[in-house]
C-alpha cells in the first residue's frame, strides 16, 4: 500500500491542471462499471468494501485503485491500493494525450452549445420583433385606410359645395340679365 498524497486521481488531476476548467477534473470517459460493482470485495481497515476508482492524473492515467469509502473525509482510514500495474511511458503518454483530446473536445462542444443557445435566443427575439412589426404595420394600414376614406368624403363635400356655388352664380346672372333687359325695354 502506498501513501495517499502521491496518487489521488481527481485531486491530483486537478492539481496537475493547475486550476483548469471544472470539467477537466472529471473522468474523460464515463465508467462502465460502478465503483462498488466488483467482486470479491476488497475491505479497507474500517472493514468496509472499498470503491474502485480510476485515476486520470498525468502520472497514472486510466489506472484503477481502491480507496477507503470515507475518502479524505473524517473517518478515512487511509486505505489505498492500486488495481492495475503502472503504465509504461508510452502508455502513459498515449492515455494522457487521449484524455486531453477528450477534455478539449468537451470544451469545444460546450462552447458550440453555448453559441447555439445564443443563436436560438437571438432567433426568438427576432421572431418576437418581426411579429411586433407586423402588428404595427397592420395597425398603420388600418389607419391609412380610414384616412383615405375621410379624405374621399371631404373631397366629395368640397365638390358638392362648388356645384352649389356655381348654380347660385347662374341664378344671380340670369336675374341680373332679366333686370337689365327690362331696363332696356323701358328706355
Ligand atoms: Zn476505511
């Protein structure tokens, strides 16, 4: 059994990345088997079945280990035991490169999803704005129609007024002509 300080998977991965994004602390691949789904059970000094975790540190990428279920919390008995042998330098480099590629793709995927969400949000705002403009256009068209109807009515009234004025002038003219004719007859 080795000391704890040299090989805690997530903690050491976190330290190795020096405060990288939170997702880099997580395993690059989901575990197919639960940490307690193995047999025969390996018991720690607390006499409890120890979960089997996988390290993703630079020193031990993909290497499984048993750890006291209390794990660095009060009551931790300090039990730690590797499951797999130590990787060769080539295997270590390969696994670290693959791990970093997965983390990088996850970041890119998260960024792409963020952009898509922003675009969807913008599209929703544009649709809302389009609907609002369409409604305003319909209201303006309705007002324009009412104004046109009012103008036509006013023009008709003006024409009517002009016709009345012309007929009155004609009557006055005829009366004056008759009076003038009578005056000429008397002379
Ligand atoms: Zn224990």
